[in-house]
C-alpha cells in the first residue's frame, strides 16, 4: 500500500470551505512554513488476550531494555549515550553514496546497554510515527483502565500491519494529535521528538536515537507501557504486510523474524525521498534495537538499498565490538 498521505497542509491546497482552523493550527501552519517543510507524506485499550496472540515464534521474552529518562522538550542536542560505538568508519561505504542526502543510524544492545550511532540531526518520521501513535493510544487506554474498542483494534491493525494512512489519521485525531503524542513521549523517554503540525502526523520530527528509545519502551520490561500493551504492539510489528518487509530486517540472522515499521515519503518540490526503518532484530544471537533514517534519496529504490546496507553494516559493527569484549 502506498505510504503517501496528501493533505491540505502538506500539499499547499486551500483548506476546504467550512473548516475554520483553530489558533493552534494556524500557529503550527506558520511554523511549518518557517521551516519550509514541503512534500506529501509518503506514504478493548490494552487487549487482555494480546499476549496469547503473540506465540513463541513471534514474541520472545522481554528484553529488559529501558528508554533513557526524559529531560524535557525534544531538541537535536541530547548527549550521545555514554560509551557508544562510533559507526562512521563502518558506514563509510554507504554514506559515501548519499550525495546531498543525510543519514542517521542508532542501535542498542539491551543486554549490555551498549549503544552505537552515526549522524545527528532531525528527520521527518513518515510512517514510523505509527508505532508512536499506537503507544500513545495504549498509554491513554491504560490510564483510563479500559480495553481498546473493536474499531480501535481494527484501525491499529491496519495502521501497523498495512501502514494504512486513513486509519492513522483517525487515530491521530482520537489521541489528541501532537500535544498528546508529545506528552506520551515524555513518559516513554523520548527526548528529541515533536509531533507533526495539525493533521500532518507524518511530519513528526525525530532522531534515530529517539526511535531506539521508543523501541526500548515497546520491547523492554521497564516501560510505562504494561506487558499486555507491549505484547500487542510487538504482535502487530511482527506481522507487517510482506511487501513492507524490508529495511532493518535484512540485518537479522537468517530465519529470525524481525519486528519492524518502515516509512517512506516523497517531497513534492524536490521529488527526493525520505526512507526510514526501525525495528527489533536478532544479530549473531543478540537482540538489537535498530533505527535507520535517511532523507534526500534520488529514488525510493536507492533509498531502501542505502537503508538496508546501513542496517547490515551497523549491526555487524556492533556485533563485532560486543564479541571482542571492547568497552570504553
């Protein structure tokens, strides 16, 4: 399914007659223009029985990872995790082909709490924000002590497994849009993520480090999300549609399933592509949380290839470091 999500804010079309934007939406629209963000986004609450749905094949025991404690509003200047492995050399064969594009990669071994990263900067999420939206919905339902409704279960399944944008827009409105996402992210430990303006959920701003923090909150047992909520998100991420099984999954050991979510976005003015991929993989028998964010690719196919090469190289580099027992 296409990940494109055209709407009035992104494409510059006039807002439909009869819709009067709120002051908050107007302020956000102005901020979008100042950032010169253009392009079309490429495109019961916690299920009591969710854990039962996730069979042993799909869901391993909790990894024990934990998101870094929040430090306030998201910025691009949060410090590098102590002792992190610099991936610049390992990724040089990939980054040399970026041209005018930019890339950021982050991964975490939750067993040792060892990080590795390359590049710092803010990226548009495109559809990887859908994991964050689902996490927010489940936190809200958990706080209210209720189960997801049948409609919410249908929408969340379509949003994660098929990357359905209409379902996402409905859930984005249901959770309370950017302000609700930002509030949930403070609890989830994200430091560098801010929700998209107005209805434009796909232009949520994030970093690779923050996406790994989100994965730690989804897959680790020290999380504000309860075990049933985490199991539900994990189950959906392990069952994405076959045509969307690309990206970080290529870095996994053969035969080991990957929980993932991808996002792809083509800019309307430059026609360049943003390609993002996040997920939990198993590499050399170790669990890694991995995020690769890329913007400015000339084509979608080239962008996917670069993301997959970066995922392989980064996972191999951290696996070698851990095998060698290197510490810093």
